[in-house]
C-alpha cells in the first residue's frame, strides 16, 4: 500500500521486524518522536525506551530498546538496536536487580564523571525496562 | 597370538568408542548449523553499523572542534603495550583447532618482542595452554585492575569472561569490548588485536590475527597474520560435511541474506542531507565503541562456528578410523578362530589316523 513506512528493526542477533506501518514512535536520545510517511531524512541515536508501531501490516506493536540508532527516510525507517525485547519478554525481577545495581554504582561513583555516566545509564535502562513491562496491556 | 575372546572384547570396546565419536560428530554438525545461522543473522546489523559509520566519517570530522583532538579510539600511538585477545574453543576433541590458535598467538607474540603484550584469553582451551606458558598479571587491587606490577613482558590477564562462548550474546561481547575500549582510551594499551578462527564455510577457514584498535579505516579489516587450511585438511573437512549433511557452500543460505545485505549497505548512506538529531560528532562517538563490539562479536561467532566445524571433522575422522580398526580386528579374529578350528581338526584327523 502506498504512503506507508517500511519499518525494520534489527538487532545483532536477528531481524525482529520487517514490515510496514503508518507511524512509528521512537525513543530518541532527547525525547520521544514520531515518524510518519514522508518524514525528512534523519539520523538519531536512541535511548532506552519503547519503539511503537501503529497501523499497516505491523499493527500495534511495542518493543523495548536499550540503545539504538535510527535512520528515517521518507518511505523507510530502519532501527539498529543493541537489544530489543517485547514487553512480555522483560524479566521484572531482573530489571529490579539491575536498578539496584545502578543505584549502588551511582552512590559509589564518587568524583569519577565516567562512572556517574555509566551508573546513570544503567539506572535509565532499568527504569525504562520496568516502565515498559508494567504498562503491559 | 591373541585368542578369540580377547579380540572380541577389543572389537566391542572399539565399537563403543565409534558410537561415541559418531554421536559427537552429529551433535557438532547440528550445533554448527545453528552457529552458522546465528552468524548469518548477525550480519545485517554489522553491515549497517559499518555503512553508517563510513558515511558519518565522510561528513563529519573526527576531530573535536573545541579541543582539536581526535576521538580517542582513532588515535594511533607507537605500539608499546599490546592487548591480544585470543579466542579459542571451549572444548577439546576438535583436532588441531585450539593448537592452531595458540600457535598463531605465539607467533604474533614472538614477532612483537619489543612490546609488552597482555593476553586476554577467551575460551577454556586456549586459556589453559597459555596459562602454563605465561605468568598471570599481578595487580595490587585486582578487582579494579589497578596498581599493576609487571614482572614479565608477556602476561596473561585475569579472565572473568568464563563461558562467554557457551552462551554467546551481544551483551557479553559488548561488555568485553567496553573494557578494551576504555583501556585504550586511558592509554593503558596502544593497540588491540584479536586472534581467532575465521569461518567462511566448512572448507574455508583460516586463523587470523586482526587489529581492532586503533580504528584506522572503518569497514576495512586489518589482518596481521593468517594461516590457511592445507589442501588435505580441506578435503577431510569436505568429506565430513557431506557425511553429516552440512551444506558446503553458503549459497542457499546466502540467497536470502543477499538482499538484506544490499539494503544494509545502503543504510545511512543515502545521498541526502540528514537532519541530525544530535551533534554528528556525538553520534560518531556513540557509535565507535559499538563498532568495536560488533567486530568482537563477529569474531566470536565465527570462532564458535569454526570450532564446531573442526570438531565435526575430527570426529568424522575418528569414526572412520574406528570403523577401519573394527574391520581389521574382525579379520584377525576370524583368522584366529579359523586357525583354532583347523588345528583341532588336524588333531582329530591325525588322532584317528594313528589308531
């Protein structure tokens, strides 16, 4: 069908989604954004969050993405994700443990800016994971 | 001369061995197929990563405009401290697989006499051999790898990546890559190389030493040392593959992947002006460490596939040898039995004749 985006979600292990959609929501580093057909070409890094597709063959689908990279072209969206999980695949207890680990790292980081960053990263990822898992409908 | 009973016992024992080797061969073949699939399905990601980095590299200066410094992973320094990642197998019974890897690692070390080499061994077999040969690195604070006390020019780093090849996933590979890149960024090492067994197909493998850091040219692989399979090995591997039903060429599997790869190659390289959501330089910095991770992951995937291929070949040879041994033992046993019968007959006949 015309005027639909070709969406691909690729992880190091497999190609998760290869389908079409009307719209796609992306967790860009600086906040969520939505891409529709005819979007201007764009490259962006993705933070931890959810990728959502709407309409088209893909239908309503949600994937949790920890870190990724996206290329938006007028008719095509390609997402490179380090890990991508369906909400039901998320292990909530593990995510909780991760969050605790992140908080521990954060409190131990001291003056080291790099460690702070790493700790923040872990916390951010775990929180996004939990949010994604709890909003399961 | 051995008696029939002894020979029969030998045959039974060899038969048992043959059964084991045959089972191992089949298991290796099945796991090889899975490893091949995994390696194949990781390709689109790696290709996309490479092409987007290449196109970014063309558009963006890797030099930070504020400080005028290159990205730390692109800086080259004289190679005084080298990290050598040795990817070997987790198990034995794989012919010369592990020995070849260790040999390549030793050749590399011998060729860098004036440098200090740290070895990070991935895979149990290589680690065990290297541990006997090189001393372990000493740290006063071993948990954080600080307070290094260097005793020998070549030392083995403490390994906390046990079993990474058993349950190979990208997360663990990128954990390792993260360690390496941070060592490099802090100038603890001046170069990082990987020794692993490259796997194109069952009959196309070679041991390579590849440089992963510093990154000089994205998408180009820098191979420092290779060791090809011999013709004989190749033939053996081919026979083994046929007898266990593994396809020799990648042709069938490739066909589907080709198109995806073509598309992957175009990823992020369209001749349009992209809107960069972030600063392109920032994107570049975020992508470079991941590029190293994909390279390492790729090396490990190939090494795992190669290990199973080597095991399959070795076990096929063992099965054939066992069959041959059984044949010759059976022949010997029949001879002995016949000789005994003949002897008894002669005794009876000559006994009767004497009457």
